[in-house]
């Protein structure tokens, strides 16, 4: 069969029915003589025409249902592929061509921790497996609600008694999980294997001894589409709603106080937390923590009592709590405005760029030519210079950009006239510094410096000869003195090396950060 036909089932995973029409005993086929092939035992089962019709129709319904399910999954995946972004959801880093977007480390990104990517089939499978196994957590949650809402006061009072023992003697805390495992896990499991008798017998006294009478209980995931499975979905739905409400309530209470939308108020709260932290760091060992934990546990448990809940839900109590909260915020606001002063001027910094010029080393009479604007001075002993790398930068002033998150506050670059200061701050050696004029810092020609030692003696002789001739000898004329002086000056070699640089500065200021969604 061709796989492209709509009615073809040859290439599917469903079983294909095979039927044969056997003739009747008299050799003529009859309508009631339709039988399936013989099975492994050699017997055959008769199948009437009506039953065959029903079986074929049910088979067609299963095939159409499976085909519709697969088509629905494909359509759902196609719809999600159109709605969801095309890039990896775990990659939230800003684009490289946007210098103003802040780079925030995303701790949920796959670059931070290796986790599988989002997938619709994986999400569906994991949800079904999770929902089939989450029933234990909801049972524990319901028991806590039952305990702290005083449904059975004896159980709540028993909890308070246990809490009192733990607060009085905290060393009993490791006993709590062990005792819970014995009484809430192992005892029910033993009672399940040794159940109580259903009927009563005269003179019979129940005993937990003897051989086990029932199978051991095993915790299994809830089957799909069972009552427990849908109960878990209901509890999960309610739990998500409770978490969303609690999350929004906490954010609405704490976010305005801590996100520095009002910098005076957040700064005051930060100072209060700092002072309290420092005080507790010194005096924490002096506080009665056992009494505090005891009273706190009793207070929280008492808040769940129905009578207390009725008192808290009255309009008078709600108005009192609202007024107290409003007064507390007003007091903090007034205190913060009186004691906190914020700086309104924009933060500024100074950035630098070095203008590098180059001249061939053998060209002692040529002029330096502009080469590049580099963020480093490319000094003679810099790592890039020693390794033979060329300086990096841009050939034009206009191409120099401010740092990321900053903008220019000055209109143009300014030449740094304190050339000796920045040379000394960087401990740059082997250079000649101009303290006047264009403030170039030029490399020294080391080969010339090495040969200057031999030539110094010749210059000293010429100087002495000129000085002696000008003072003691009247036979030497003025023309001869000028010739000797020029000869001495001509022996002074060029000390300038291959590179020279000067520093330009410009002020920048912080620019407002765009909030990212």
C-alpha cells in the first residue's frame, strides 16, 4: 500500500484484522460461516456478520481516534512554535550591538547550569508523572491545615506540648524525625500487614502477633484518569493559586520598601537593618531564644483558632491594622526625609585615550606620522610591545566610543598637559617627556644611548678646547671658535625612538539604564 493514501493502515502500529470465509459443511459459503483463522490450539472461533461489522467499526473508531490525537498534537506543537520565540529560551543575554543594555547574569540560563531545554512532549510527560506522585505532599498539607485550624483541639494541644518540649530542650530536635518515622510510617505499615479482625468472637482478644494476614502496602503512582489523579490536579490547581496570592502579597508589601523606588525610604530601611544586624551580631547570645521560639509557636498556633480568625476578620480589626500600617509608613517616610540626603548630580568619570605616532627607526630626520588612537600608551616595556603585537585602537577620534553605560559630558577631547604625572603614575621608563609644547612622550633610541658613552669623551674634549680658546688663547679667532662649537654640536646623535604618544582626556557621565522586560 502507498503511505500517502488517507485510508491506508498498513504502515501504522495498530493490528490488522485477518478474516477468512470458510465454506459451510455442504460446500457452500453462508453468511453465518465467517470464522477467524485457527489459533495456536488448532480451534477456530465463529464470528457472525454483525459481530464482524461491530469489530471493524470499533477498529475504525480507534484508528480515527489515534489519528485525531496525533493530528491534535501536531497542530498544538505547530501553534506553540508560532507563539514561542525562535531562539533558545534559556539565552537571555543582550545583543552585542546594543551597548546601553545592561548585562545581568541569568542564573536560570543554560550557560549557568546545564539543564534540558523546553520541550512540549517532555513537559507533558513530566507533568503526568509529577501529578501521579504528588499526592503525598497534598496529604501532608491537608493534615497541617487540619492541625493548625483546630479541627481536633486534642491534636493541636498535643502539637503544642511537643513544641514546648523542643523549645525547653532543643537537643530533642534530632529525635523528632526518628519518632515521626516510627509512628507515622512504620506503625501504619505494620498494622496494614496485621489488621484487626472484622468480626468479634466471644472470648477472643485481638493480638498484633502471629503471622502477617495481609499483603504489604506499597506506594504506587496514581493511575492516569483515576480519581486520585484528578484529585491531585485539583489540589495542584489550588496550591498554585495559593502560591500566586502569597507571592503577590509579599511583593506588594516588601517591594515598595526595598526596591529603592523611594530612595530615602529604602535607604532608611537599609540603615535600620544594618544597625539591627550589627546589634544582633554582638548581643545574639544574650537573648532568650528558647522563650522567643516558645511564645512565637504558641502565638502562630493561636492565630489559626476559629475564634481568633473571627476577631481578625471584623471590620474594626481590619481598619485598625490598616491605620497602623499607614502610620508606620508615614513615620518611616518622615524620618527618611529628615535624615537621608541623596546626591542629585550625575556621577562623572574621566576617560583617556592615547594618540600614537610612528616613525621608522632608521629614519632619523623624518617626521612622525599619525598611526592610531589606542586605550594603552604602548610603552617600551609593555607586554604588547615586548611580544611584538601591534597597538590596537581606531585611526580617528570620532570612532572612540564612551564605555558601556556612560555618555560624553564634554563636547571634545582635551590634551593632558601634565605629561610627567601620568608617566610617573604608570612607571613608564625608557621615554623622553616633553613638559612644554605638544607634550609628546617619545621612546629613546637604545642603540644611540649605548654609543653615547664613547662619544661623551669627544664632546668633553671639544668643550674644553673651546673654553680654553675663549679664555687663555688670544691667537684663536672667532671663526675658528664657531667652527669648533658646530663640530661639537654635530656629534650629538638623535635620541628619539620609533614611537611617541600623548594623552587626551574627556569626561563621561552615567546614563539612565533602560528597564528590560
